[in-house]
């Protein structure tokens, strides 16, 4: 007879592979599309407003995580993720057509829809955590976040080849990444379609006995210190990262760097964002989510200081952007770990989409503001401002009473299922 632990590991493999694949093939085109959107925005609008198309993608991520989380709670992960990725496919067509037509409005609409697909990829980490027991959820989150490594390696370095491919087809060179986005979104939807169907009533059964008003549960969860800490930490890390990273390609372009150099620096940043995600998950499981968040804050602050170099010093930009990505990873995985380790399934389904929506919404504002700061006072001031913003969570962390590793009181424990962890998302 197969031991229960071995059987649990086996039943996790297929859904974990589907979640990982969907996230990976989404990150590849999103990297190129986001980078190119800033360059196209500068051409169609002005350098001052060049962050608006990328901000539209970030807003799409916020909308996607919020709305798809509601679909996930009612219909399960397969329906929610497939829907999100199909919306992204439509967005790729709209954005590519906007580049052909030199139209800024449709470009922003396309980026908004592409962002919905990115929101689906972000929710996949919570689905992965639901497959594992509490002491392994940091690892599960880290593995799915690690899927972004594929995008970090391939996405930026495909910008120049895709530009040549698009030009060979008689299309504008910067339309190339949106062709790849269409293919990637379709592949992500196909992978997510293989996820198992959520058993009827599984997620609703996790509600606290006696709770007759779901809204009462939601409000109570949002007031908990652990949720506030997660929201502020993830938002501060996201805002700081987006502000510096979004303007890096335009900063380099304004100082004569070609697309190859821009892609290489962005790739360095994205490697930092995703490559060490399993290590971040291990830190969360072994030393606590707050330790991971503190380490991330330190790395982001350090990266903004390294970024205060002349634009020609691309070697130091590689280092700065890598450190920036690594710090973001620790705050992101750490904040996610606070939620997955400290809240029951019923509580998580009330806040997980909202937390991501807050983080992405704030970073959309940062993306637009970063363009204005770059266009008026320059990149060094932008870097210093981002370094100051990431220090905001320190106040909440200093007031914390200790690690929150066990499911919070006031809710029923997550019911085990055939995966040996939590109900499949």
C-alpha cells in the first residue's frame, strides 16, 4: 500500500506542473510587452508620459487579481486561470494592432487586457500554496514565482530577435513582442485547462461555522495586523521596484544604449526577481515571513543606492537591477507567506485578490509618476525616492508581536483533501 505522504506528493505533481507552466509562458511575453510599451509610449506620447501604457498593464493586473480571485472562489482555479489567460490573448491582438496603427489609446487597452493575464499568473501562487500543508506553503509560493525565471531569461533577450522577425514580416519592429504574447497566452490557457476541477462546495465549506454574513468575515480579516503587514510590505516593494525598473529602459535609451543592452539589463533585473524564489520560500518556511521581508527591504534600499551611477556605467546598472529584483522577490514571497501561513483558506479567499489588487494598483500610480519624475528631475532622484518608499513597512514590522506561522484564530482550520494539503484551488 502506498504511504499517504507519497500519494499526496504524486497528486500534487500534475496541478503544480500546470500552474508552473501557465505562469512561465505568461511571464515570457509580458516582459517584452512591458518593456516595449514604455518605448512605444515615449514615441506616441512623450517621455514624460511614457509610463502610461505600462501603468495600464499594471492596472490590468490589479483588476485581474481582484476579479479572477472571485471567479476562483466560486468556480475553481481551472475556470479562473483559463479565463484570465484568454483575456490576455485578446489583449495581445489589440496591443499589436495599436502598434501597427500608431494609436496610443488601443495600446493602453491592449496592455490592460494583457495585465489581466498577468493577474492570473500571480494568483497561481496561492493555488499552489493550497496544495501543501502550512509548513510547506512558502516553498510552494516560491516555486510558482520561480516560473518567472523563464521569462527573465528569455523575455528581454527576445526583444531584438522579435523586432527583426516582425520587420521581416513587413510589420513595425516593436510589434514583435505582442505576437509572442498571443502565443504565450494561448499556451498558458491550454496548460491551465488540465487542472483538476474543484470539488463542489470545498471552498465554501471552509467558512467559519456561525458566519452568516461573508462580508463580516472579510472586514474582520482586513483588520488583522498580519494582513496589514502583508499589504504594506508587498505594496512598498512593488512600488519601489516598478518605479526604478519601468524607467530603466527609457533611461538607457535616452543615453544611447541599443535594444540589446536594454534587454540584457532588464534580464538581469528579472533574474533577480525570480531566480532565487525557491530560496525565498525556504527562508519563509525556516525563518519566518517577516525575516524574508526585512531582507528584501534591505536589498531594495541598497539597489537604489547602486543605481545612482552615470547611465553609461551599464555594469553597475546590471548589479543595481539584479539587487532590486532580489529584494522585490523577498518582500513578495514574504508577504504572500504571511497570508498563506497565517490565515485559513476561508480567510485567504476573502483577501488574496484584494491584497494583490492594492499592490498592483499602487504600482500603476508609481509607473506613471516615475515617468514624470524622470522627465523633470532625472533618474537619480527617482532612485532615491524609491529607496525611501520601501522603508515604510519597517514601522509595522517593528510593532509585530512575533512570527505568524500558524493559521489565525477565528476561522476553521483548512480541511485536508486528497492532495495531503489544502483543497485544490
